[in-house]
């Protein structure tokens, strides 16, 4: 693994953040603005459907971005992935294919593709290194989404080999933070638990039901740390291998539930429904490649959960049905 010594991006470059209104995209916009970038562009799905190849081409022809960060995706938790595998496979494949082909056609030489830690085999050795990719069977509850993201990594590498593009890929662990999806039908574990415990406190419920046994272990990275890592990689890394982005330590879902119960002020009982799926037993990323490059996260899980809950409460008051469209574009 090699890296360059650092090549700062021009702060006047036109940076297209695909998925700018989603959890990751909005954090990227915050980070880029804070770093002094003056020309950040994006388009909501109502304005640009990246599944539409002609519309994607027209957007690139009109905007002519210098840098592209692909944070656009159809995303969801275990329930959504299990119920809609065709949507997760087809939509994600089409979006990333159209975006990368358009980026090449309009000579974008700096592109960052964002995937997910679900690309790795269900029983990959822990912590999971980048070399574990394609070494075993995937977790069946999100295999369609994982295959789409693996294809994105391959597409980045193919463009590097065939056309010499300075495109890179990053695979984050479980992300959370302001702007997350708190809808109980489509959300990931962290926002789903925050919503459940919050609703239980408001309703005076004596117990909260948590899916699964509570024993699976998960790693959680605050989305603002993820955004910082993305900018760091764009300015310090130029290799074909994808890079894991995480914190390097994990916790049991039961421990996460206990933390969220304390933060929300829930004093009842947590009940773990073992009839519901656990998903992958453990999913801890080996982040040594990123650490060796010189980057590490700065937000603790306790501080991150507290600030995320504060954001949820503030926004939930003005929008009780708070949820984001599953298509983060």
C-alpha cells in the first residue's frame, strides 16, 4: 500500500456530491464548506434521477464537475434489504454505472466511490481487512446491495486500468449522525433504536422490543468523521485498492441499546426478540491502511449518540413523521 504525500484539491474546483441530501452526502457538504470549497453542487432525486442515463449525461454536460463523490445509493436496514432485493441491486447498479460513465465521458479525473462494509463475506476473519473481499459467501439479508457495491469497486478499478483515472473507493462501517433515516421500516440499527426508545419514553411504555439476540457486534462511525476521511483520501490516496473507514472497535447491539436507553432517558425493560434475524455475527473493519495514511476519527460513540439524539429531537418536533427517502440522491 502506497500513498502520495498529499495533493490539496483546489478550493475553487466544482465538486459534485451525488446524494448530497442523504446522511453521508449532507455531511460531505458540511465538511467541504468548512474546508473552504466554494463550488459544491448536488441535485435531489426529483431533479436528477441517476437511474436515467440520458438525464445523468445532461447534468454532467451542464455542470462540468471537476471532482465527483458518489454517495448516492438506495439504502436501508435488514427489513428493507430482505423485502426489496431487486430494487437494491438494480437501482444501485444503474446509478453508479451511469454516474461513472458520465464522469469519464466528461473527463472527471478525481472521483471517490463510497460503498459499505456489507461487501465482505458473512464469516470473514475479524477484524476485516480489505483483502477479504470476494473470499466467501455474503450475508444473505443484504447480498443484493453488497453485490452492487462490489461492482462499483470493480468499476473504479476497471477505469483506472483501462483509462488511467485517479479514481478511488472507500468502504465505511456503520454510519450514524444528523440527517439519518429514523423510519422504523427502512432505517439501520442505530437510528431505529433511537426512534424506538424515544417513542417508548413519550408513550410511557414499560418495554422496548429489540430485533435479534443482542449479541452481534457492530462498529459505528459518526458521519462527520466519515466526511473528514473522504476529503483526506481524495487528497492523500491514489491507489486501486479500496480503503476501509471505521473506528477499529465495536460493541454488542445489547450494549448499544443500553447506551441509547440512557441517552433517551428510558427506564423500562429491553426485550430481545430472538425470532428476528441477527444478521452478520460481527463486522469490525481493519482500519490499519487508513491509520497508516495518517487519519483517525475524533468522535466517541457516547458523544456521537448524544448529539445524534439531540438532532433527532430538534427535528422530530417540527416533522413528527421524520424519515428520508430511501433513494439518497
